[in-house]
C-alpha cells in the first residue's frame, strides 16, 4: 500500500519504505510470510503493488487498512496476507453482494493453500 491512500489509512508517521524502521520481530514475520507465499506459489501471482501491500500487512501483524482503489485486487492482497500468516480458520465478513466473489477468489488464488471444501459461504434466510 503506498501513496496518499496509505498515509490516510494508517497515519503519515506509520508509512515507510519496505523494511526501513521495522523491528526484528516484524522483519522475521514478513520474511516468513513471504517465504510461505513463495513456497505455495501465491507470491509469484501477485502484482508488485500487491506484494508491497502483503509485506506492509505482515509488518503490521496482519492488522491494517487496505485502501487501494477499486479494481486493484484488494481481495487477493487480503487473502495473500492471511495465507502468509497461515491464519486459518479465517472469518471474512463482507458485504452481501461480494460473498460469492470472495469464495471464487479463494478457489482461484489459493489453490493448494486451502481446499474449496474449506470455504463456507453463509447466506441469510
């Protein structure tokens, strides 16, 4: 995540370039997450700005606001961050119109990471 959107999302003082200003624990978490994504093939399918978003999310311990513009792959960036953290099970609370889209994205991008039978979409009555 970069630029003005990132500055407004996390605070101007929190926005940095790559590993600069990271403590050892954050660096290790980011490196382990990146290695996990490389091993399962997800890393290589991300665009460079999505990789930056994942790394920043890992630096923040997975708690971050992803404020990219529409169409830039926020869903994939979020899923890749979750996969990098190996944070399963995961509950994604999303707007009703995007529920099926999220399930499709999991099946498309996290092949070999999470089986389709592990994805449960809950519809209200």
